[in-house]
C-alpha cells in the first residue's frame, strides 16, 4: 500500500514540472520578461539536444 502511494505522487503534473523547473539555469529562471524567458528557454533546451 505505501509503495503504491509513492508511485502515484511521481506522476502528478506539478511534481514533474517542478523537477524540470529546478534544473533550469538561473539566467532562464531570472529573466526580466516573458519574451527574454522564452528566448533563454529555447537556448537552454537546444543545448540538451
């Protein structure tokens, strides 16, 4: 029963998003505007591929 409950938590949307958000570089997270955030996010994601 306990293991099942822990496995369900891993699939929550918020848990998945927070994990990836915390892995973003500080320059992306601290962007002063949405436009700059998008540009920096594209750059960070392109480095992963």
